[in-house]
C-alpha cells in the first residue's frame, strides 16, 4: 500500500493514545470516553487520505 494510506493510520494511533491519556487524567471523563472521541475525530479528519490510499491499491 502507498504511504498516503499509512500516514492517517499513524495520525489515528497517536490521537487515540493522546485521547486515552487525556481522558484518564480528566476529572469529568473516563479513558474510554477519551479513546472514542479521539478515534471519531481522527478518523473523520483523515478520511480523505484513507479513501485515497484505499483507492490506489
């Protein structure tokens, strides 16, 4: 697969780890909430690159 596909995967994984960390440290949220919010936002933000990467297979 092209690099254009792997870049969003890296961005998503970093965002999910950051969401887990920030959610765990929050007093009003949980790590699970941080994980899912970060996952949703990062997938929506990188969806065009994922689509291009999958289209060039």
